[in-house]
């Protein structure tokens, strides 16, 4: 899916495997990147991986081979489920293409990883569990229940905890929805991307447009009233995809939450090959801006709050899990390529499924790498994360004058010394965040 996971930190709109904006801490192409915050890549002193002996100790300070230790019990857990039926044309996520998903093998390995890694903390409950991918819905209802049971044994969900699963439309039916609900899932993130048949075929999606409506009805009929829908914008114009019609079709299904991802061409994807040999042309920056601003206006007009650069929600339906990433909360990451964060340090697991599996089967921490954040890195993240949400960033006294031109340009507003970017400002998020970080670091 397109998740937003510490592995997916790179671009606010990056559609990586469908879930760039949702579900952050999963993994992506490069260790420190996977849809989440490119910021994560700024950390100093990355440590190259190779799984570590689990006996290397939990209480040591961060360093080569040392596990990520939680001084304060984490309240959020991300589980990366890497399996996909095939690779979508734009996707560079850490996935394992499987016709038959080894759900038992995977669940046993997650249990083993939990045994092997010294995660510190206590028996405190967690607020969110997020199964991202990949395509977690391919685990089947029994596989999903098993994984949630295993994770819940170590990290019991609090009463009212948000438990999300990413799903492709072709995996959603009455049986799967009932099974997920019985397993404790109370939120589904549906990877739709488009309702246009040509666009779906070009993206190598496994579902057709008709299956999206069937899936939405199955969620509604099954009582899953908290769900999200992903769309990708800025597709090549030659596809003749009608963005306005796709937005209207999405709104007609009444999802409580919508995530948007602008198409970017990542290395080593089918789209990159098509572009390099001249068979496709990327959507222009004009299209990118026009479609993003059209979505902002249309979705806000339909009652959705544009509460984060890529996310829109009806009242009370924002993503609690993703909010943890945007507020700098600590989280545990399990599964291949998953990232974890304890407020000072980040670690990520071996990216490839086979490498991750080998580590845990050999009784080793599947550590792929780690990095400590310097004060400069934390400043950069604080600015970037603050600016990407509608809550905004508290300005320091010396910054008010510096951002006045941004307000004059319509890129943001300042109220009670908080800078909040507008949709036009979010199109310039990276540049504005870099500028403010530089000012704050002087
Ligand atoms: S379904 Fe799989 S291949 Fe397609 S975008 Fe999502 S993670 Fe990538």
C-alpha cells in the first residue's frame, strides 16, 4: 500500500506503495526512507545492518549492534507485512511478491522477533497497532488475527485502541471484514488509487474499478465505520484519467478519511524504465499543483478537514496512528524494513523478507541499521513535522518577521504565534521547512 512509515518519510506526497500518507513506520526502498519522513534520513551516524545477535543486550547505549531501548513504554506499534500479489508499476516499497502468502511462517517470525528483541518498556498498553505493507489483507482473516494476537500479547491494546489494517479492494468482502473485526481491527485503509480503468491497468493494480464499490459496501455492511481510501494524483496526462471524476467517485462512497499521494517516479520501478525508454512522460509540475489544489478545495467542500499535507478526515476520523509520527511519539516497528523510534534514536530492520526471516530464525535481532538524532536533526524534524499538519508550528520570537512574506504570498497564516501552512504552502513544504530550520539552527 502507500503507507507513511518511517520507512516512507521521504516525500509528503510520495505514493510509494500506496500508503505514503498513511501508515508510516514501515519500510521502503532505502533503509531510512519509506514514505515517511525524509527527515529520518538526516540523522547522524547511520549503522549498517546485518542481523545482530539478540544477546547483544538491551540496556547498552545506542551503537553498532545495539537494540533500540525504550525508556518510556511505546504507545504505537507498526507491523510491516511485505507480501503483494504483484508489484505495482510505481512501487519501490520493501515487498515480497508471492502467489501464495506464507502467513504461518510470517506470524511465527513476528512472534520470534518479539522474543528476540529487547524492547524495554513495561506492560503498558498501546494506543495504536497498524498493519501496513505490502498488502496485509493477503494474510487472510486468520493470519491477521494471529498477528494481532501475537503483537497484543506483548503490547496489549488499550480500551478503544485504533487497530488498522491496509487492504486492497479485491481482498475485501463480507467474510474478510467479519474476520478482521473479530480479530480486533477497527479501521481499514483501502488502496484504491483511481477509479479509471486505464489508470488502474497502467499502475498494475490487481483490482478493477467495480471492486472498489463492492469493497466499500462490504465495509459498510460489515459495520467497519472507520476506514480510509487512497488516491494517487498527477498521473501522466496520456492516460486521460479525470482527476475530478475520481475525487467525486471517492466522495460518493463516503469514506471517513481520504489520503492523497502525488505520483513520483522512483528508481528501479517499472515506471522509471518506461520513462527512461521514452514510453511514458511524468505528469508536469503544473498538473501536480492543479490537481492537489483541486483536491483541497473539493474535499474541504465535502466536509473533510485537510489536517495534514496528504490527509483529509471527517470530524473525529483522523488517523491516530499516523499522528504519532507527526508528533514525534515513539513507536515499535516489527517485520522486514520496519522502523522504530524511541525519541532519540531510530532503527530499522533488514529490508528484504528473506534476510529478515533468516535473522529471526537464527535467533538474531533483524537489525538492518540505526542512527542517533543530533539536536540539529531533532530541530529539523520538529519544524518539518510541525509544518506538515494543520496544527502548525509554534514560532520563536525571531521567526515572526521571517515568515511574513510567506503569509503575504498566501502560503500560510500566523495566529497566536503558530504558523499554519495553506495548501499552497504545503506544495512548498520541503523548501519552507528547510528555510525555517536554517533560521532556527543559527
Ligand atoms: S499493493 Fe504492494 S506493490 Fe502495490 S503499491 Fe502497495 S505495496 Fe506496492
